[in-house]
C-alpha cells in the first residue's frame, strides 16, 4: 500500500484528510478499502451485524457521535470482522479489549478505549453518508489509513 502522505502528494484535493487524531488499535497499521457505514450511539448491535457479513476487503466507518461512554467494538466483534474478510474499522467512539485487538490482522482506529459494554438495541442506520471531523464518508468511496492518518475519496 502507498503511504497516505505519498497518496496525498499524488492526488491532492481529490482526497479528504481526516484531522481527528484517532488512535490505532489493530494489528494492521495500514489498511484500505471501500467504505461501509453505521451510525449509532452507545449501541453496537448494528456494528456487530454488519461485521458478521462478508467484508470483501471493505472498511466499516462507525459514527458513534464521538461518545467515550461505552465501547462500540471489542475482541469478539473484531474477530468476526477478521473471519469475514474486513480490512478495517474506523470508529468515531471507543473500543475495548485493546490488547487483543493489537494481535489481530485488522486495521482499527478509534478515539480511545472504555471497558464498558454498549447497549444492544439495534438503534441506528446502516450504509448512510456520515460526516465527522470535517470529512464525508460515502458508502463505496475508498478509504486509506496508516500511521499518519486517514484519507477518503471525495
């Protein structure tokens, strides 16, 4: 994979650069793929459902409204993502089981950690356009991530 810095140098304003300083938690520090999306708030049922389907190298972007109140993904859901062929997960919210996530061949970026479980009510939306950190995440657009950050096709 080409580094995000080199990719931005080559493509410039064709790409959006996420200014949020997300932390990397997965064993794969660089990842890329077409975007799928989930919008939810302290409820990870839709995250779990989507990551249990065939990922085909996609990246799930989860808008958890920036909440640090509970984790939207832990080791069991991440293992499901690995088994189903997802390239990565980007969460505008928290994860848990960070030590286990670091051993998995999955890209994971999130705001931080919280050991608290989320609700499982299934409230939210799937495959909708998301917007956070001044970036629009459209289902199907390509996302590129590495140690320097996240780029998204306009």
